[in-house]
């Protein structure tokens, strides 16, 4: 669906395939009780305006690699301290089908993000503030 909120019980440890090009997925709150919870995303349909976001309090740390096959370009991006959204447009911020992201709760209010986004054009950070 266009807007999906994940739950710990239903989504941890599973591969979540996203086939909504302009949807939004909201992660559950990261807390002391959910440390180690891993959410794995596979983009099955190229994004046009796809967001993976936190509850607004949680923030991202880590990095994502963006790769553009047509130009043999690859860049790594780390989130800023305030970033709580991964925004994919299917081109410069990635999200071409085949993109892959792992997000793990590592502390209360903090998610570690790693993965590879496929993109095109001049690559820019997919991290943003809500």
C-alpha cells in the first residue's frame, strides 16, 4: 500500500519487498527492547518517490552506497545527525529495482543503515529530514 507502518512482531527478520514506486514505509520505534531488530528491504519496482522513514524521533547512522551502472559511478553517503528518512526517486537518490537496504535498531532512538541503492545520473544523498 502507499503508506505502511511496520511492526516488530510481523516484520523483523524478514525480507520486505517493496513494489510501490511512490509509497512510504515507517519503521517501528527503536527502543532498548528492540535492539538488534533487523528490517531488510528489497526494491522490486523502481521507485519514483519512495520513502523509508522512522517515527520522527529515531535517527539513522551508518551509510548507503549508491551505484550508477551506466556511468560506472559509485558514491557512499552517511546520514546527517538529524536525518530520519531515506528518500528514493529511482534516479539520483537511488531506488532502481534491485536496490537493497538493511536497517537495524542499535540503541533507543537509533537505527544503523547499510545497503546498496541503484541509481542513475549525478548521485546525491538519499538521506533527508522528515
